């Protein structure tokens, strides 16, 4: 685990702003929420208290219900997200992933920290497995958004990261595909380059639309022959309940 997560300086600079990091419309002076925010984050108190206005903070303080998908006979995967993939999370994720807008990172990290650490999991019995990206996509973007977010989640939960799974380059982006197309696209999407540790594997992705990517990654990990306990987490869930 690195001493400083990526883009720490950008979050520190939030201390010099007086408007909401997300909407830029409201001031962020609400001392009655400072203790609540500080307990959910590990930023300096002055930074945390100025990160979001009351309205934007309230928009991300509730967790969607977890949902379960089948990954193999007698195996299911429970997926918990921090928020639904709607405003304001959707706009912030899009700006961060596709425009490398690092001004949205503090907000995304703050939202991510709303997910409580899984019960019974700690740094000696669990690892976080970030959703791998392809080399081609990494070259095109120049950075890996999921890995960056995973570093902050790792520091918040005090659980190490394991990156022994890789993504195969011949898959296409999942965006815009139907559920059937997503599943077909991910039939051989992942490979394991080192044996998974004997630990609870906490899979993490930025957006879980149908859970297809997390399902495929979980199936690949199970195919190693190890009987791991698996659970999954995402910054946003793409299917809000109507």
C-alpha cells in the first residue's frame, strides 16, 4: 500500500475553495456536518468540511440496496454500490473517466467512503481486486480510473490491493451493449497471472450496470480452483429502482 494515493495534491487543494466541489453553486460552510463528514473520510478536517455543500452531501449519504447475481452453480455474488448511476454521481464519473477531470475526484472519493468496510474483513484476511483494464485502453486514456479509486478505497478500509488478474485486449467497451451482448463480450475477458491469495476477494468496479463485468471476473477467479469467498463493490449501480 503506497504512502500517498494518486492525486492527493488535488484533494488537498480543496482546502482553498469555498464553493461546493460538485455544483459550484453553494458555499460549503456547514459546521454541523463536519464531524459526520470527517468520520466518513480521512481528509483533514478543513478539507472535508469544505468539500461539498449540504445539498450535494445529502444526495450521496444513502446506499442503494445490494443486489445478487448468479456466477456459478451454488455460487452467487453480492454487489454493493455507493450510489445509483444518476446525478450527481453519473456526471462526476463521466468527467473523471473520459475527460480526466481531476476536480471531480474528491467528490467521487467522498461518495466511495460511504460504503462501510465489509464485516469481518481486514488487512490480514482480505484483498481488494480492482476491475482490470486493457493495455489498449490504458494507453488511450493515459490513466486507469478504477485503480485510482481502488487506492483510496484501500486506504479507507485498510485492506491491501491484489492485481493478479488481467483483462484481455480483444474485448470491447461494455458501454451501450445490451445485457446479452455484455455477457457474450466477456466470455474470455479475463485471465489470472498469479495464484489468488487465500483471502476474501473484494472485487471493485466504478460502475456496475448489470454486474456482467464483475460476474465474469468472479468466474475467472473461481476457475483457478480455489474456493474463495467473493463479494463485490462499485462506486455506482447503473440500474436505479423505479
